[in-house]
C-alpha cells in the first residue's frame, strides 16, 4: 500500500478532521486528540499496522505537546506516523495501551518526562527518574541544574587563556555571509 493510498484511507474515514503528509516516503497523519484512539484502532484494524514501534512527546511550547506514534504493517510493509496535539495547560490524552500493549512503557516515559497524563493507563507510575524528582526534564522550560551550577565546558571569561591572537573565524560550508550570532 502506498502512502497516497493510505492517506486516502484516512481521509475517507475521518474526513476534514485529519491532515496527511508524505514525509520522505512515510505517511504522517495529524488527528485531533478526540479521535486519537479511533485513529490508532483504524491504523491497526483497517490498515494492518500490527507492529507498534514507539510513542513519544514533543514540546511545542505555547502550542502544547505533540504526541507521536509510529506503527508499521508487517504484512503490507507500510509505515504510519500518527500525531496529535494536547494543550500545555491540561495535557491529557486517552491511553493507547488498550489498542497497542507496547504503548505501556512509552506512555509512562512520556508522562514522566513531559507531564502528559494518559487517562486509563493501567499503571502510570514513574519509570526512569529517581524517587522524589520534581518536574518534567524534557519540557523546554525545565531548567537543567547542571547549567546553573557549572559553566558550559570550554567557556572562558574575557581575558582568560592568553596565548596567540585568534585567527579570522571562517563560517562552515554552506552558511551564508552575515548569518549567525557574530553577524
């Protein structure tokens, strides 16, 4: 099944609710959060995507959190990347564990790292961080304590280091003149 045929199937099923896009030969489908489980079930049951690969989150700052799932059909040999957006103020999405059992660990990780709550998850408890850890370290507004406590490695204060005068700085290949922080 080609990406175009798969996209047509999604559009036929969900209409104007979804947005499809061919990204490097793989189909990406954006669905509203209200259709999340229905889209996953459609991918599994109607499109034959029986292999759950991964689920993760992306912090889109003011837009919220984009939840992304990659599934694959072993029989038909096609990929589908399903995406949805949940608001930053109330990041809640139904759990996909009832559709794909492999989503269990991934949802726990996404809950812990981004703070997205997966309603109906059978055991949504911390997975990777130490007991008592506060915050969600993959959110873009999370301050890394190491950056506050210690300067970036290799950073020098003005006048430090001495040595020979520096050479003229060359831009990397393909970078336009006048572009970058020193422009």
